[in-house]
C-alpha cells in the first residue's frame, strides 16, 4: 500500500464529501481521487435543469469530467461551457494554439509539422493571470489512430491532504509568483497567489503552484524556494492522485483549474491530434486556504 510522507494511508475520499446521487446522468469515477466519465447525456442538445445541476455537482466533486461520442459544433461547445461561467480569452502572447473564426474558440492541432505541443509539463492553465481561468473544456475530434496523446490529471486536493501537518503549517500564508513569460514569452501577466488555496465551491484546500508558471515563493530566499517548489511540483505530479484520460475521437475533457493540474503527452508524432478548446473565466483571485 502507498503511504504518505508521514506514513498514513491515503483515504480514497475525504469524510466531508458526502456521496451524491445522480439520477439524470450516469457518473463513473475514473480513479479514487480525480476524474469521472459522464454518460447518458447529449451535448448537442439543450440539457434539462436536472442534468445541468448534476453535471455541476459532478464537476465540483470530481474536478475533471470526461464525455465520449459528442460530435459538438462551436455553438454546442460554447453553450455547454457557458453554463459554468463567462467564456474568456487566452492571456498568452505566443501560444501554440491558434485562433478560429470564433473569438472564444481556439484550435489545438498537432501533426507531422508540429515542433512542440501545448501543456507537456504539469500545470493549471494561465495561473499567471490575476484571476486565473476557472476551467478549460477541450474537445478533440481527431486522435492518433494507434493511441497516444493521453492527458494526465492530478488532484491538488489529494496532494494537499497527503502533506504532513508540519508542511501544511509551513506553507500556509506563503505566496508564490506565477510568471507567464516562462511559457508564453514577454508581454504576458505575472501574478502572486497563495500557495495553499481554498476552492470557492467545495471548500477543500489544495496546493496552487505549478511547474510551468511558478517561478518562486515570495517570502523565501531563492535557494529555499527552489527546494520547496521542486518538492511540491514532484509531489503534485505523483501517480497516486492522478488519472489518465485516453482520448477517442469526439471526446471532451473539462477540467477545474482551481483544484486540478494536467499534462499532455506527445508520444504520437507524426500522427494527428486535433480539436478545439474554450476557457471559462474565473470570477475572483484564488482564496488563501
Ligand atoms: C494544454 O494543457 O494546453 C493541452 C492539454 C491537452 O492537449 O491535453
């Protein structure tokens, strides 16, 4: 059995998370800590109020939702994503994704000409923004024929829960700088956020630093900051609180940037992986936990 750094077993679910019943959709967990596949739903049509409420509940409970066999248009994508908030635009100055003829939809396309892909290290999207996005919804209509191109998701709640009480106390009250220039080049935002944050809907605590954007802990000398961040990046990316989504054509992954990190695998060159993504704006800066 895997044990945390203090030797305690990791509980599959925290006691403050009551079991929820879903009656208008089917929810199948993808792992003990993160992710669920939603079936018995058609995202090309309007959803019932009950379905909307249950998908929202499932999003808060599972942190990333997966949908299969959804041949959605831009309008479908925007209608569904808009149920969760205002749709926004990427803050990046130089991004790998491309605009489409719709200002809120970006194209994520990779093929034999690609030099790199977006999101190969663990990150939460655009944490460099003063108010980072609430979440992102990626639809891939085309995926590599022989597999590959999976996306990994990690629960920052479970990563927080597994820290020792001493480490939780040490990190509480510290802040870190998230620098967009590390990923998107000059002209992108730089912001400070608490390291331990509290999710505005679930109330759970999670760790909010990531490999891509976080440059340093503001209150520590650089050598101490580097060592602590290195530990936290590796800790968040541990297999024990991650799940792995295997894409099929016309699948959707919808992740909560406030409590999940993700990482895309580029193991399929020169094959094609292609789709569209929208992002849902956050409504407030991350809250200290
Ligand atoms: C990203 O994080 O930018 C992309 C995620 C993916 O393509 O799976």
